[in-house]
C-alpha cells in the first residue's frame, strides 16, 4: 500500500507524521472522503470546493493548487492499482511546537490515502440498518461551525460508542434543542405523509454532497422535499427512513431505538432514490472518462 505524503508517494510503512503535528495534538485540520467508481473520483470538484471552504473557515492555507490536488489523488490510486476505492484526503495545520497558536506551524501536512472499496453487505440495502438516537448532543453550531469538515471528531466518536452499545449501525444526534441533526458519518432522511423530510442546515449539520444530490434527485422525480426542524417523534412515526453519505449512497433503515422498537420498511422512495443515484453515478463516470481519459488509463 502507498500513501501520498506532502509531495510524494511513499510506502505506507514510511508514511509517518510527527507527534508534534497539530492534527495529532489538537485535531487541527480538515479532510474529505471520496468514492471512486471505475477509476473516476465521483464529484471531485465538489469535494475539493468544500475542502477549500473548510480551510478558509479555520484560516488554513492549502499548500497545493486544485490541479495538483487532483493529480495527487489519481497518482495515489494508480500507485495502489485501484479503480473502485475510497479516498481520504487530510490536511492538518502541520508540525509545530506545543501551543494553540496556528502560526506555530509553518507548513500544513498533506496526506492522501486510498483503500479498495468492497461495498456494504447486500442485506443492508434489502433489509435496512438499525439506528439509535444518541444521548450525546451535536456540538453547538455557535461553538464549532458544522460547515467545517474538521479532524476534531470526538463528538461523533462518543455517539458512535453509543451506537455500538445499542447494537446499532449508526447513531443519530440531536442538537441542544432536542431536534434531529445528522448521524456520526451521515445525513438522515425520512418520509412522512408522502413528503421527503431532512433536517435543515440551520439545525447544525454538514451540508453533505450526497445529501444535496438526493434532494435534487427527489425534486426531479416529482417528490416533495421539506428541509426543516424535526423531533425524534416525527422520525419514529415515519413510513421510511434512510441515511446518506459518499460511500453508503442511499442506505435504508429498518429500526430506530425506542421503547416499542419502531420498525420501518425499505420503501419505494428509498429504492427509487438509490436507483436514481446510481444512474447519476454511471452517467458522471461516463462523462468524465470522455472528457479526460488520460487520468485513469
């Protein structure tokens, strides 16, 4: 396995970062996760755009041009002989003395890691996954802007621990007011009275790239979509529930923890949106290969 570290491809065993790196010391950094289909990084421009937004919000200067970032990703995929994969791009504040001042770090650390993507169990899509509502509340948006896709993930990790204790695949987090926000690594949707509902950005969520695509696909296919403020009780009485992210795409849920063990069906809207999403992926891959085949040949 090979990793892109700063300006070169190195064996994973040589991909070492200093213990004085502020990403390690303080979680001071940003990241993006991307999915690769048949050698093409899906929605690459959108992920890089969000990366730059995150960097701007924490005052971090990205050490590479956009074109160089793209090349580094494809070089890492090529070095690992991967065509169906996921990519993790991480940029930390970099090496520096102990202390919170960002100016202590003179140069960011830039890392690209790739792994083969083998998919999720078929049963997850046919039967749905189990969700739980975490007692850990989502960080206040006034304290940590959710539009920053940061390395500081302890809030989500604590909720994930709860999910594992509840034998659930994903934990849904509430905000300080007790309203639905998002999962530890996903956005959530549910169907209520035929309307596709999802928490609004104002609830304190990351505006997921897959989330935006699903909303757009729903509207294009004649569905009514409501982005708003919702309570857990509204989720419990939904007819369908699913979560989304870059690797899961559209993954249905069969249960959300409650005393009466609420059960959901893998419904027609979930199936439709997963089908339309995958059609969108196929069209995107075909288009990108026609534009610049040199990247993956």
